[in-house]
């Protein structure tokens, strides 16, 4: 496969494929390893990564780890040896029980990044956990000159890890480099940069939009952009898990399926396991891959990062990934949706006002 002379790209879909690659790259590190994850499992997979990184720290490699306090259950004491060798571990926004519990604690760091030696970057959908080994994910490995920009993005979040209140200067600017566009989000009701990029690309779409996401709860503006796209002849395809790992989201999304169907937005359900992939492709020309889901919570409350680009080699791999996903999907059945159990309809209706929380 022909690659960009300045970069090498590899898109992974299966955790059983990309975890060995990530561990091998960690083992090859010479200068630094920076990790930023929503969830590092307190399980054999998480311990395998911790052992590998601790060993590199022992060898003199600089290590910085940023984990979300809500998403990660691994105890602080497990990092004692890493810290003894000079490694640094921070938990993003520790849970506070007495001061504005809900509003502040709901703003979580959902980003997934691994950066090694200003040479290698992993960005995508997966956490590092044993239970998600059989899920379908999207993980892009980039080798080349863009790594220092991700290092810069990581260090900014690493510095911000314990700030519960931030000012306008904290808002992250989009990073542009060659054919890359790194879009970052902070929690905000009004300034939702990732969502605005999705809207803009959908509005410009000429013939096709493809979305893979585990949670599909687009707000009014995104729903309108998608329906207007289909009205002008654009084929819109959305692939979701038949059953995600958050049942409440499945019940809420069902409320919108009639709207999607009547507006010719094609929904396909992935059946073998949970689809946790987060991909976006427009006209085989522009792709998006990163941590953001296609829902209220990601856009409004979470720290996210998405890479947009136009690299033909990434798009070619993405098309293969999408084709493979589609092989194991079943289309949305409108008649079955109309006949779904009354209890599901009632629960979905009751949960609807809280859709931005799931």
C-alpha cells in the first residue's frame, strides 16, 4: 500500500491486533512515553501495559500518564514502582463529593492517546481494558512528523488535569499541520468545536457520509444537517451496535429512529459484539477519527480529540474497515420498530430529558 512519504498509517479494527503493536512500540521507546486514557483497566490487560511502561521508566525513558478519575478504577498504589523510577501519573479531576458534585464531576477526560518518542502516535476509540478485547474499534497508528503536535496537545491537558474552572484562554485551538487538523474540545454548551466540524463537513458533502459510533444521539443542528444532506441526494449511512454497553442510550436513540427513517438516514446495526468504533468519512475525501462519540455528552461535557485529514491511504483503509463492519450489520427495520414493546417506549420517553447525560 502506497503511503505518504512523510507518514506511515495503519488503521486497526481489532484490539487483539493493535494491543501487541502498541506494546511493541512501548518496548522500543527511547526518549518518552505519554499516555492519556479515559480507562486503564484494573485487570490483566491494564497490568500488562503498566508493567511494560514501568520497565521503560526503569531504563530511563520519560513517562507521563494521564487517566480519568471517573473512568479508571486502578488504585494509585499500583503506580508506586513507576513513580519510584521517576514516572509521573495524574488522575484527571478527582471526584468531589461536596462542591457542585454533578456539574463539575460530569466533565470527564474521554481522550485516548499514546505518543512515543516524537515518532509514533496512536489515536482512536479504544480504552485499555480486558473486557473490550472482542469489541470492534478504530485505532489509527501514525508514524511521522505529526507526533510532536500531539505531544503538545497532551502536555496542555496534562497541565490542566486538576482545574475545575477554566477561563477563555483555556479553550484549545485547532492544530493545523500539512494535511492534518487536530480538533480538541473542552466542556462547553456553546463552543463545541468537534460537533461544528462534523456539521460543516456534512453541509459540504456531495454524495456520501458514513458514520460509525457506539452512541448516536445527535442534537437538533446535526439532525437537521443530516436530513438536509439526504434531501439533496447525499447517501447517509450510520453504523451502530445492535446493543451497546450503555442500555439507556439504546432506549433513548430508539425515540429518533422514525425521524431517521423518514429522512432517509440509513441505520445499520452491528451484531457480533459491541461496536465502539468512532469513524467519520465524507465523499471518500475527508475522514475523522478520535475519541468523540456522536452524542450530546461528548460534544457538551467531555474533553475530546479528533483528527481530521485527507490522506488517501487512511481513507482506503477506512473504506476496507467500513466494508468489513457492514458485512456483519443488519439494517434498521421500521416495521419492527413500530411494534417494539410499550415498556421500551415509555422508558425511552422518560429518559429523553436526560439524553445529554449518557
